[in-house]
C-alpha cells in the first residue's frame, strides 16, 4: 500500500470540525499529506487551467440503462457521489481531471458490477480505498452491506468521511485510517478487523494484495480484486504465493456481462487457511543440544 507521508496511528476516523470546514474550503489540505496534485486514478497532475465542474459527472444517456440496472432506486445517490468525485475529488487530487468524462463507465459502473458476487448482508472491507472505489460504490448499490473503508492518508480519509456524511451512509459505512496490516492485527484498544469480503482496486500485484488482504478475511471469506487485462497472467504468476498465504486457487470472473461492456474483471481468492506470521530463525543446535559455536563460551 502507498506509504503515508509521516507517522500515522491506526484509528477509526471520525468527523471533526476541521473536516467539516474542509468541505467548504476546497483548497485546504490535511497536514503531513503528500502533494494534493497527484491523481489517485491515473497519476496525472492537476493543471491550473482545468477547473472541476459538476457537469463532468453527468450520466451519459447511453449508460443510463446499465446505471439503472446496477443502482436501482439508489441511482440518485450514485449521481451525488459522481458529482463529489468530479468536484472535491478533483480539487483534492483523488481523481484526475481527465477522468471526469468517464466517471460512470470506468469507475462507478465498473465497481458496481462486482456486487453480483457479494452475498446478501455481507460485511466488506475495502483496502486502499482512496476516493471510495469500490467500497463507497458498493455501499451505494447494496444498502444491505456493511462497509469499512481502509485508507492510511489523512487527505483521503477526510474526503471519505465527508462523502459518507454527505451521502447519508453513516449507518452502514465507517472509515479506518491506517494500513491493512494494522487493521488486521488490532491493538490494545481495538479488536482486529475482519469481514466476509475484502475488496481492492488498483492497489498492488496479486501476491502483495493477498498478503495484505487475506488476513482481513474471515476463514472461508474472499478477497475480491478488481483487475485489468493482465489478470490471467497475474494468476499464473502469483498463485503459488497466494497458496503460501493461505489462499485457495485464484479464480477469474467477469462481472456485469450483458450490462456493461467490457465486463468488470475480478480475481477472487478464498481464505482457506489461517497462516501465522513467519517465525524468525534462531541459531542452529547440534545433536547434543548445544548451539553450534557455543562450546568455547561454556568454558
């Protein structure tokens, strides 16, 4: 996962007065964060001449049927989130300005399509949530889900908190500021996090993703990673590493076939075994029980 700029204590992020005023002052940035000009989606820098506009979030007519199929009676809520991405998301560097014309097809519909693979009433942890993709989209499309957004950077968690409040999702969505590893291990004051489904999009290669995400899945739960055209190659390359981490055979699924074109590519991995942290190797012992090289020290 991306390193936060500066030390971060893993906590559940809560709304604060600073976060509330941040929504009104779109030029503000959280202390200690990286430069706000970096786009989470495509790495493009913001240009001073490119001003965000809510019009960029307009649902294209050719995608209206797909959007109604995937979001149902919560389509207006999805449209409100799209507007947040096209305005605040761009200003804060979470979305590249050139992404706004394709927010619906490349981001919202692409993420919503994976909901067909998630059981009714499941708990979901979204690792490296960034601007809320796919976690917030799933919470919008599926009100039966409970979703935890895991993100280490304050600038992004600030946006996520405000988006959850603005969209009225505070009962089903919470924001955890910290790394996946910290979420999985817990602390003296907090139990480890776990969920039926762990999602990730544009975070890392499958082997590293499995190392971060499988410990967050309950036994028998699943990692669902949104991937691109190289998904099959990733499976072939990283399946042995996934197995060592307690995962089953990675499976490739195409979600939203017949609704969106192209369908969403998802790699699924079941957490079959609980694998503990690797033990540190100690000094070797001889057959007599003494450590090798220790004879001289016994005299």
